[in-house]
């Protein structure tokens, strides 16, 4: 893979691409940038592909690229033979999909150019059948859509005005650029200075990109360290649990869980389900009944009172009987009911604890996923959480005080609002009285006219005052600007002198920077290759270690089990107790062997008897078959004889009847 990346980077840095990539920058490209590079390579092969993929829908981009790759006879690697996964990788800009395509294309660019040029004349155009015939309905529909677009409100005049305004702005910008160029041309060595400024800008952009890449690498390293710490902690916990666990404790824990779950399934949950069903049944019954009036409610209350009185009477009779046997049973019943209630309460507590645990685990997974996806942001630790809690408490007290102040202000606002309403009512009454008095005196509207004149005079005085202040401010501002310009010119004179020496120093530093940069890139490339090799070796060694550990634990457990079985077998075999010796595997197998030998002997004897009597039995079977055929023949003959006798009797009876007549 590293050789493949090196080849891609070398080819992209050459003509005609001139990308100036290295291994690090190429590996950290975004999926959209990687797709754009693939599109540029395809555009070099086929000029029709030259476009910006940001201006195209992803489905169209993938369709266009797949069509061109199919025309160029590109075959994906073995693990990407599925078309859907290949298309999905192209849509998302997946590196394992894009890198092999770039490697294949860059290896044979001249050959693919020739193939793409010839393919335009060799591809057979498939025209759909619907376009080969003139459909009147389709033409009508298109004409209707065209008329709708014409009358939809789109104005070509507005678009033309916008275009003309843009062209005017473009001309103004061109003129400004020309004026600036003329100003710069008067300065000596302006081309060199412009080139250096351009190089400085490019280097600053590269410095920013390198800083961003460095920060991303730090974040990835921090995330990898965090994952490693979590994995080590999980491994430590699992080993601790494996060392502390033994078969007896595991069996005991499983038995307890089975008892609790069996109680929940067989007793608690069926009771709750039955209770819910009864409640639903009662609610449905109540919903289906007609609306009840006051008389029906009174009748139900009377029935409830009667049932309560009967219950109290039965309780009194039971207490008067005072049977000691019933007392003992009552005590046992009370104890049983207490135990049942305790069991139910504990089961409910267990259910609540399980729900809380599940909710806490979901929240923990959510928080951990948020922490992993936070781009290397630091997770809040215990001390910082305490500081945040203290700050939150302080803000809580401040919030309570502010809320109390807001409540007081709201109360005061209510009082003021009520006072305002009262004053408005009084003002309205006074205005009404004033209007009636003006009407009586014959001067209606005098007060309104007076108020309007006062308001207009006040506005005029304010405007005059603002105009005076504005003129004074403008004159004072002009004086300040002139003085500032003079001060800046006098201050900039020595700075300009220093700038000349600094420019020379900047040239020297730029040359030194280029040398250091080349050294850094070569060193970074070497370190990057060494780091990738070391990471692969570490990964392979860790996987091998994990496999060896698993194999060791498996063999160790199997050997312990085999040794334990062998010791038990030896103990049972050498034991003096016959019952204990019968439990040995050797004795069990010997007993099974003897039983199977007796069974085989018995079966062989039966087989011999069957062989001896086979011919006699077959002859006997043949005789029985002949006898069965003979009896069937006799039965048929008897049936025919009976039918003939009945026909003759009928004929005889008919002749006698005719003689009588």
C-alpha cells in the first residue's frame, strides 16, 4: 500500500497535474477532494470529464465515472467485486476504492487516452423506442409545459439588468486593478516584491495547512492512546474477573438468577398481567355501560354500604368464635402474606434496579460515543466536574436571587400597571369634562390644537439643536483627521526606512526557510514511513500475542480437565468399594461390551432359526395363499348360485299367477 501511495503521489506531482503533494497531505485529503483528483485524472484521459464535482449530484458523478471506467475496461480488486459496494465507495470517496483506481489509471495514461478517443466512435448508441416515434400526446405535454414556463413570472428583462449591472461592476473592478498596477509600477523592483508577497502568501497557507494537519495528527494520537488505555483497562478487568471466578461461585450466581427469573416469570408477571387484564375488563365494561344518573350512583353507594356491613358482621362472628386452630392458621397466613409482600417488594426493587442499570448503561454508551466522536476534546474528569458543580451551585444561588428580584419587579409592575389604568381613567374623565366645557364656551378642539402646536415647536427646537451639533461635530472631525494624517506621516517615515532593511532580511530568511522546509519534508517522509512500518509490526505482534494467550488458556484448561478426569478414573478403579468401582468408566464400558456381546449372540441365534425355517415358512405361506384363492372362488360361486335360485323363484311365482287368472 505504501508503494502504491508513493507512485500516485509521484505521478500527481508531475506534468500535467502539478499537485505538489507529499504522503502526509495526500493521505489526509477529504473524500470530496479525493473524488475531485480522480475526476481530474479522468479529465486528462477524456476532456469531456473536466468539471467541478461540487456542481454535480453525487449519483450523476458516480454514474459518469462508472460509465467511463467500464469503457476503459477497469476491473475492481477481488474484495470489491460487488457492484453496489463499489458504487457506495465511489459515492463516499472511500480510500480503499479510490486509490486502486488512481494507481491503475496513472500507470497507463497514454493507452487509456487512445482508448477513450476511439471509444467515442465505436460505442453503439441505443435510442429508446419511445423516442423513435412521433407521439402527439408527448408534444402536447411539452408545449403545455413551455407555455407555463413563459407565463410563470420569470422576467428576462430583470435578468438582463442584473447581467448589465454585473458587467458594470466588473469594469469598475478592472479599472481599479489597473490603477493599482500603475501605482505599483512606479516602485522599484515591484515584480520581485509582488512575487515574494505571492510566495509569502502561499507559504502562509501551507503553514496553516501543516498546522491543521499537525493538530489532526495530535488528536488522532490522543484518541488512539485513549482507546489503548480503555482496552488495557478492559483486559485488566476481564483478567481480574477470570482469576476471581470459580465454578462454585458461578453456579451459585446462576442458580440465584434462575430462581429470581423463574419467580418473576411464574408468579409476579402473571399476577401483574392478570391484574392489568381485570382492570382493562372493568374499564371496558364501564365504557360500554350507558351514562349513569344520580339515582344509579345512589343505588351503587347503597350496595357498597350493604356489602361493607356484611363484611364487618362476618369479621365480628369470626372474632367471637375464637378458635385456637384458626388463630394458628391466621398467624401462619399473616407470616405467609408478609413473606409474599416482601418478595413482591424485593422483586419490584430488582426490576427498578435493572431498569436503572439499563438506563445508566445506555447513558454511559451515549456519553462514551460522544466523547469518542468529540475530535480529541478532553473528557471532563472528577476534579473538573467538582469545580463545575461548585460553579453551578453558585450560579444557582444567583439564579434564585435574580428570580426573586424578577418576581418583586413583576409585582411592582402589576401595581404600576394598575396605577396607570387608574390614571388613564381619571385622564379620560378630565378630558371628557374639558371637551364638554369647550363645547359650552364654543371653542371645541382648543386643547388638542394647543398640544399639537407645543409638540411641533418642541420637535423644531430639537432638530435645530441636532443640526448645530452635527455641523460642529463634522468640523471638529475634519480637524482631527488632518492632524492624525500629519502625525501618521511623520511616524511612518522612520518605519519606511527600517522596512527597506527588513525586506532584505526577509529575503534571506525566505531562502533559509526554503532550505529548512526541504529538510523537514524529507525527514518527515522518512519518519512517516518508519512509523507506519513500526505500527504494522506492533499490530501484528499484538495479534500474535492475543492468539498465543488464547491458545495457552485453552490448552491449560483442557489439560486440567483431562488430569482431573484421569485422577477420578484412577481413584474409582483402585478403590476397594465395589459400588465405587462400578462408577469407573472402564467398568461401565466393560459392562456395555458384555451386554452387547450377549445381544449379538442372541440375534445370531434368531437369525439361524429364521434361516432354518425360511423354506418351510415360505411353503406354508404359499399354501395359505392358495387356500385364500380357493375360498374366494367358492364365495363367488355361492353368490352366483344364490342369484340364479332367486331369479328362478321369481319366474315360477309369475307363472302361477297367470294360471290363477
